[in-house]
C-alpha cells in the first residue's frame, strides 16, 4: 500500500539547485535508506516529506490521516519536564483513559440498583477496556523504561530536567519519544550519531520489530546494512533506487557506472 508519493520535487536555495527532479514512493512496512554525499539534498528532501521545508516544484501526496514522525539532528525537549516525564507524556491519553475507567467503576458501583444504567455503564466500560488494552495500558510504564535503558539513560538520570541534558542526550531522548509515539512513517536523520554501540544495536533490534515504515539517513553503513532493504541515493538532484541493503548498493552502483 502506498503511503506517500513525492514526484519530481525541485528545491533551490538562492542560485543553488539542490533537488531538480527527485521522486520517491513510501509503501507500508518498507525499510529505506537515503544516502548521498554531503550537500546532495538528503536532509532537505526528508524535511520536505516531513512538511518542514517548502519545495519549489513537483507534487507531494500522502494517505489521509498518515502520521509522520521526524527526528532532527537537534533535539527539542519540553522546558520543566524531567527525562522520565518527557517520555511519559506520550502516554497522557492512556493515563486519562485509566482515570476514566476508575470513574466508570465507581459509577457502576452506585448504579447497582438501576439495571438499565448499569447495562449502559457496562458497555461503556467494556469499550474503554478494549481501547486501554490496545493502547498498551497495562504495559506502557515498562515500555518507557525499556526505551530509556535501551538508549543508554541511567536510572539516576530519569529525574533530571530534560533541558539540562547535553545536545546529544537530548537528541537521544527525542528519539525515544518518537519511537514511543509509533508513527506510521519514521523519518530518521542520522539516528545513530549520539548512540554508543549498545544503543545502536538496541535501535537496530527495535526497528527490526517496528511495524511502520522507516526512511533513514545515515553514514553508518553497518546500521543501514542491518535495517534497510532498499537504498535511495540522491545524486545530481535526482533519486536513484537500489533494491538491497547498503552493501548491495555499493556493488550495484559500481556495476552501473563502470
């Protein structure tokens, strides 16, 4: 299923044309790597897809209601929130749902002598319970802890203000927040830049299980080899496609241009 289509995208900065005729299609469940030399327009194209950068020509269309998640190289956090609170905020709707369940339970207890009201509340409670379970209502706290540990945050850091973290730590925290949001399409610009080997391997495993679509820019060939199944190279303002991981791309590119 096609989720997003960018066709003949053009983009210039002043007199410098970065993208002259770049096209790509994102399909459900794909794992794509976006590569190219520095300044080729990789990050610009990703920002255009994310809706953060205007484009001069071409068309960009996407499935109605598509949820895009973009990781920038500079992470933005919420002032006043701790590391833990920054990630827990993703599940604010689930917390509200849990409070609604407890309130409905109390209403059911008070409606014990009113069969019709009790039936209505019971149906409402069943529906809420299903939504709560589908939203990881019973396991979200352990999921948050797993992401924090996987990305290298120590227990003693969880109470630290997120804004006091280093730039690299903030980017890691934003990556964790994005993963927990579980968008339909993950747009990752150099996601391993601030990760050590353990955290990189954890991210590779996480993305391997991820059900959505992933488009990643990375200079880490080992990461791309592990994660992506197709490579798009931005070259001379256009997108060239290679149906394999990074190692396949290197060999195939040499074959094409020898």
